[in-house]
């Protein structure tokens, strides 16, 4: 007669992760089974592929349904994070210790792209992932300001040479802000931008990261092209505001990523609605439905709608990101939702591997 542990494994053999379609047992996502035959109790350890895994409820239900015929008296499931990745092609393998690279982009400035980058990174970290931030907005670096005081400044790495990134709130961070005088403009042409980004990618010792969040400059310029030439970007999050004047430029950004064969993970609609803290009246100051129309137009997901909230502005000015300073607020919950969905999309796409673009081959 088979043991309860063997019966559990057999019962779960056909249960699949709803995100990847991989069988839990065959893929190793069912990491451990402990069962007591006499008491008819069991505890499982199951790996999920992304922090804040949005489909955990569906997977939990599938597991419990499959084990229903065993009539267990008690079942506990411990969920652990194991982010999948696929090694980059040799000519793009500049970040061998980074599993997934998520670019945060916008068609124009002023839509809150850097705020989204910082809060995505903080949210993923709080959900258990190892995360770093590359501030690639060469002309307007603002990530260090939004993270407050550094725990450690960028410096020469102690072992093996290279650059040790700065450390903010436990996150490794690299930015051009560290290397220019305060208030001085960065006036560089494309080759200089390409050289700097290459140095950030090849010489910075990022350590083992599940996700590197890349805050891109607005628009469709040299920095975006250089990064797509240098590293396999797992996917891009596109930030917009609801009004049409923002969507015009965002369409150009999405078209750029499509030509560069960078998957678009989805659209984040920032400044979607304002709720008066005194009377509760809700107003769509910048119009309504722009993010949803854009997502439908390009066949991508609307990841979240981020409301207008003074906490965001205060967090950016004071160096206290809202997901850390007010984690239970409505706006922080929107950032956590965005981070979880973006990470899930990146983890799923990492299995397909990076692609090179025909456009890049032409440029090269």
C-alpha cells in the first residue's frame, strides 16, 4: 500500500501552474511533502514564480480540489518564491546575476514614470524579491532623490574591481546623478550615453537579483536603443496618464518596443482619479479611460490605475516611497498590484528567452 506522501504526489501529478502550464510535480514547483499517515494530515511547500503571485488563489484551489478524494483532516501549504529565468545569449550576457530586467518607460515626461519605477521596486522588495534599480534617465535622474538618504554610496568594489552600486533602503541603485555636480546639465550625444550605459551594465556589481528595474528617459531616443542593444530586456511597463495628449506619445513608445522586439508587459495609468479626502468626491481630472483604450488598441493588459494622492508627491520629495510610508493606502495598493502583475508577466516571458531585433541588426 502506498504511503500518504506517495498518494499526495500522485494526486498532484496533473495539477498545473495556471501561469505557465507546467505540472507542479514534474517541474519541481512542489518542493516538499510531509504527511502523517495516522493523523491524515499533510503540509506542502510550493514554489511560485513571482512575488505577490496573482494566481496563487487559483493554484491553491486546484491543489485542494485534487487532494479532496484523500479526505485529509488538515492541509497546510507554505508558499515560497522561486523566480524563473533563462540565461542570456552570450553577446547580451552583461548581467549574469540578474534574472529579469523590467524597463519602465513613457512616451513623454511628467507622467510619473520615475515614481512608478521606485514604487515598483520597493513593492517587489517588500513581497520578498531581490531587486535593484538602474536610473537610466540620463538627462533627468531622480531615483536617488525619491529614495532618500543612501545607506551606502557608490564606490569601487572591494573584490574583483568594478563598481559597487549605492544602497538605498536595501536596494542597489546606480544613477548618473552620482557622477555629476548638483544642478549641472548632462549634455551628451548618443555615443556618450551608450558608453555610460555600457559601463553601468558591465562594471556594476549588482549581486544576485530577481528583477532589475530600469527607469528609462521619456521618449524614444538613444538610451532606449542602447539598452536594447546591450541587454535582453524581459519586458516593459508603459506609464501614461488618461488624456489623449499623453496617449499620442505613448503610442510611439509602444511602437518602438515592438520594433525592438521587447515585450510590453502592460500599461499603468497614472493620475487616473482624484478622491477628495474631506467629502469623498471622486473626479477624473485628466479624463477617463485613456489607459484602457491604449491597452485594447495594442492588445496588452491594463495593469492598474493609480489615483492622484498627495502622499505620492510627499513621498517623492521626502525620499519616503508611498509603498513604504503608507502601505495600506489606496495608492500603495495600486502600486503593489502593478508590481505583482508586471513581475508575473516578466517571469512568464523569461521562459521564452530574449530576442534580437531586425532593426538592431540593421543599426549595427
